[in-house]
């Protein structure tokens, strides 16, 4: 055994109350008193283990120092996966830390420039519930829960996958609770308090299993901590501060019957801390091989107020080693290296000691397989099965179910290996603590100023250390999200769904010839699309999730053959349009205070080259400047002039009143001498309009010229043309005389001119569908191929009722569904079957703000989907990210809001006939139902997708939805259900029926 006391590990002479070695053995954390606050320091383990590293100045000793705690830190503990560090202190707070990637070194505040943080660790959540000092924290075996105990006599169990959700609060102690330990099997948690008791609680129902008091009845006085420990085989708990015949002991409590017949005796003063070695050992023979049939044993270290440390093996009656006077003051904490051969001890005197053991001294550590075999023999299950405690005894009845369970465990393992960004089960963190934002905490602290008077009567305010409470450079919005890694191709993930006109392409900043080929990565995109998207962990106040998540920034216009989005009216001059957009921008800034990240980042891009138009000298030629696209996501879509309804008011009326529907007026584009527009990127289709080319018999003739892949055709119209647009299949032209002419792609006039009730304000084509919005605020949609009207002169009065509401966006889906976006953030589509306006998006909706479904997203889902719904909402997967930072919504309420939001998304996709989005949201919705345990809804969903097994004439069930076979969708949904053992009966029932139908 070697003993080392590294003098460089210190808190500047202040006490060190806790120490914990990282699971990978490369670093360790200490917690204790700082100069004027609590201090957590992360140190490099290499200089402790190797003398050459200690002497090498290039090997850093201190990795990071965190002074966020407002008072002394009593405990620091690493999570079992090593991703997080939890710390609890006298400020009643539990802080959870995570390493922030992609951040350079920084200097410790208030120190010389030499004292730099090599690693950046950020506080990613603050857990507030205790009303007294937090004395101990402990992670459950599989990081499902985090437990904390306090001098307020309670133990709080936090849901480590949904911070700051509280699972339960264990109340029963009548004294200060000073120690916690989890049963390695996951069935119990034990706590020890100053009320002379040790309590064991069940994790199944969080009720008291047993209350042990006998060994502690004689205990007098108290210790700063009572750190008890559970043996790695789960068979014994060893307590701190017990008494036997008036002598201090560490009491051994057997799991079998909670018997208290044995103890560790020998310390002269009260035992403060006990720590079991994480390994189980077996004896070595002299020749180096293990003894056959030798009984496995455990190793335990015991620290005391008498400043001595003892190390015990359960196979020996006497301690393996006792070190007296190791420190000047009481021992406060002990931690073992995961390989079981090293131990770090800290003391109230502010120093630490390292003991290095050899295998000859301790024995051969058992492998994980052998350790699991012991657990299998004792408890009938292996520690390797990382299932929830409630499901740990469930028998898997279905081989398919077993397959999905194994796939899930494999995926979780891969996530843990692949890095923090891919951690699917990591806790969701927030900067809101029990309804109080960090800013509020700061303000409250600042109110508590300490005022003193000097001898001459002057006031003096004592400076108060306000520790860093924010997340710094780490954005909790990305805590659970799947990052877009360099090398992933965005364009291959997106399904062609929409089509846009030339102005859309302009606003997206893409060239017609730009080819986002499948092999092209984000970093290779020379136009700068997504150049910042790899930089994931940046300031929450500056950065938001990447624009690249928004499919509109990564798709070419040619890849979206179906939807037409409104472009500026041909008659609006460039100056008017610029003014209009700046006005819109201002209104958007006010409106979008809650909008998520993708509305706030601009990507560098090159504008599409505009085809030069032959125009008479007096006309203005509009030129687009190269540079950044507009920041506002809604402005990324070309918009018409604000379509403000203008009520017609009688001159006698002294005040403005709302006009009846018939009097609503929308602006119409002014007539230009000539203009050009691109209506399709592939095939390339340009329209050139020249008004008043000649006058015949008093009639002014206008010319429409169409250039399609180098071939041209002309058409003459007897009135001046105001708007010309089209799709790949047809072209539509509105004239000053209120007529609408429709041509085929080759120039044939498909139907006689349609006479409209009012001039056209906005015109769209998508496939064979044409949509006209008139100045009288009426909407019509025709299917030209079938020669039928889908929407007939429908008034917009219903959706435009309200003060100062304008139309900011109009859109026609490839299925012929008209969509209207308003300045109040709401979007409506007209349902021709029900003949109603349906609300499909509302950016002010609290459901959107509070819905949080990120743990239901896979890496493929995180790429988002493209369609009319995502365009109108201006967001793909980021709904709820803002919520977790800014909302103090209770979990059950947020759960209900998320459910309502996902069901809205599903029904909106159905109304918009967007099959890609419907399938996307169906899978996410199913995952949410499975995660949250909504069995009735799952059953109803599966029943609808399966339909009747036997045909009957009375059945109204449709086998398809939006062109997708329902039973194919059920086949996609079942593997998701199969990942939760609670639903294995439901899974088996519907899988068997599907098999039955398939065999028919």
C-alpha cells in the first residue's frame, strides 16, 4: 500500500467536506468552503496516480472551479454514467453540473491569469425544495433518480430524467438527515439521521420498509455527516455513528431480516463515513491463481472523528489496515476508484489523502459477468438488466417483445457511448427552479443587502457574493436534443412535399442550380447553410437551436413540387415592398417574443439570380442584394403587402366601427407596364408580362409570354394583366377587368375566362389547383382538371374579425387546401368537406409554449419534416424548448399540454392532407403515449389503424388515410409500443391480429 497527501489539492485552507472520483477514474471532484461562497473543484487524477505527471507542468492539476453555491458545499457525487455531477450545500440547493463542449479555457473569477479552467462545467439545473442545508446527495444505480437529504428532516427523490420533477418526499425522520445510500439492486434506499435511527425505504411504493434504532440508542453528541454505505452485493448496509458497550462502532445491518448482530469496532471516536469498494473480490493464491471455491468478499473503508481511517475485508475478523492521525481534523468523505484499488479521503482540515492498494493486498476483483452471476444467484436477476424498478420482475411473454426490448437497450448503450448530445435518457434540465427563474433569484438576493455604519456615521453596504446561477455557455434547450453532427446530410432526410415560386427560392437564398446532393455535408455547403449548426453548446441568451433544423433552409425549391406560397403582388414597387416588410418585421418582433430559436438565426446564403427583364426606361428594376436572408422565419416566405381589410365607413360616423363582411376590402396590386416572374424551378418556367402592347378597336391588348426549358409561347389578353402565376401543370392570369384566364403548360386555354366578383388580391397555383383571393375578401379554389369548385366565394370575415388583423401569408397545398396566415400569429385552413375554417397553428398558443416532447424524438425525427403545417408554424421540433427554460408549469399540467399539442398536430396534418407530416407526428404521438402510460388512447389508436378483422357490410372503416395504408402504419407503431413492458399484452394482441390478416 502507498500513501500520498497531494498538497496541491486544497480549498485555500478551507474545509473540504466531500470528495468523489469520476467513474472513468480520470478526474475527481471536491466540495467544501470557498472564500465567500461554496466551492466545487474538479481535479485531474493523473498527477495523483503518477509522480511524473505531478512534476510535469504541462499536465494540469485543477480542471475547473465552480463557485455558484452561495454557501458551503456538503456533498458532491458523480452520476453512474459520468455525465453529471450533483452538489448539495448549505444554501439549500442541489445543483447538477454538465461539461460544456466546444468551449475554450476560461479564467477563474477573481484569480490571477494563471488559474484557468481547463474544462468547462456548467450548472444545468438547480433543484430547490429543501428548507434547510442539504447534507448528502446520491444517484440511484441506473441514474433514474437523484436523492437528496437535508437538515429539514426530509429526503427528496428527484426524477433525474425530468428535472426538476419531484418523484416523492420521504418524511419520517425526526432529526437532521445526514446520509443516504442506494441498494445496488435498486429495491431500497437507506437514510441515517440525528434522531438515532436508520431507515430503509422501498422504491416500489416509497414506503418505510424498516426502522432500525437499537444500535444507535446509546449515541451521544453528533457528527457533521453520517455517510452510510451499501455493499456491492446488496447483502449489507454499514452505518455511521453506532455504539456498542459505550464504544463507537460502524454497525453492520444484514439485508436478510435487517439483523444487527455484527459491527466494525476499534475507532476511538464516532464514525462519520463508511464507503464500500465497488468491486467484489476473491482471494489470490501464492502462485497467482485464484483459489478454487473461495468465497467472494467485499472491502469497506471507515473514517472517524478520531482522524483515523480503517480498511476492512469481510473475509477477515480484523481490519486490513488502520492509519492513525492521517489528518488534523475529522474525516468527512471517502471515495474509491472504480477498479477498486485506490481510495481518496478528505478531511475538515482542508486536505485529501490517497491510498494505493495492490491486488495482492485486496485480492482479485470479480469481473462484471461474475458480479452479475452473484446477483443472479441471490436475487434472481442480473444487475445488467437496466429496467425500471417497477418492471424489474416482469416476465417477457412475447419473443417479439424481447427483441424490441433488446433493441432499446442496445440503443441506450449506443447513446451513452456516442456522447452527451445523443443521450436519450439524460435528464431534461431547466433554468427554472420551483417557479422561480434565475433572474428572480438574483433579484431576491440583491434585496438582502447588509448595511453597516462607520464611526463617522456613514452608511456602508457590505458586498454580497452573487454566485453564477445561469447556465453560462451551455444551453439547456439542447440538453436532450439530438445534435446535427457534421457529415449528416439534411436534404436526404426531407420528403418532397411543397413547391414554391421564384420569390420563395429567393427568400430561401438558394440558386436554381444549387444541388444539395446526398453526399454533401453541412460543412461542405459553400453557401454557408448551417455553418454554425455544429456549434451546439453556446450561450442560451445568444444562440438557439439551428436553422438547419428548419427544412426550409435546406431544401431546394425544385424538391418541393406541390405548394404555392404567396409572392409579392406584381404591382408593388420595390420601395413599397421594403417599407412593407420592415413594418411586418417590427410587428413580428413584438409578436414573436415566444418564438423558438430557428426564428432568430440568420444563415449566410446567396440569393437566386434574378432573370433580367426588358423594361421601358421609366420603370424601376428590382434588384436583390446578396447577403443574409431575413431573420424572421415568417419573412423567409415571400409575403404580399399586408392585406389589411379596409372597412368602408360612412362620413357621418364620428368613430371607426367594424365593417360587415361585404364591406371588407383587401389591397390589390397596381398595374405595371411589364414584369417577370419565375413560377417553377424544375422544369424552369418563367412568365413575362407586357401590358398595352397595342390598341385594337379601342381595346388595349396585353401579352403573356411563357419560357419553359428554352421553349416559348405567347398569348394575348384583352385587358391589362395584374397577376401572373402558375405551377408545373398550368398557368393562371388575373386581369384588370376581374377576369381569370387559365392556360395549360403549353399555352392552351383550358376553360373560358372566369369572371370574379371583385379584383384579385392574391393568386396561387399548385398542381391542377388554382386559388384566388379577391379584394372583397372572398376565397375560391378550383380543381381545373376535374372542372369543379372546391371552395366557392368563401368570405374571410370569420377569420379577419378583430382589430388591425392583416393577412401575412397565403398558401395552397398540393392537395388543394387553402391556408391563410394572419398577423396575430394564427393560421387557418378551409376544410371543404366540413365547410369550416380550422385553426391549424397559433404561435401565441400556450400549448405550443409548454409542450415538451423531446424525449420522444429519435435522431431521424430531429431532422424534422417539411409540409404546410411546419411552414405555417414556423417551427419543426423546437416547440417546448423555450418552455423548459421559461415555464414553471407543473409536470402533470405540462404532460396534459404536450398531449393536447401532439393531438392538434395530428389532426391538423390530417385536415391539411399532409401525409408526410401525419406519419411523422403519429410516431411521435405514439412514443409519448407509451412513455407516459396512456393505455386507453393507445388501444383506441391501434383499433382504428387495424380496423375490423372480418369484413362486414356495416363497417364504415377506411383502410387508407392520406394515401397511407393504416395497417402499414400499425406495423410502424407496434415496435414503439413494444419498447415498454407495461404494454406487452396490447402489443401481443394487435401483433397477432396483424399476423392473422397477413396470412389471409
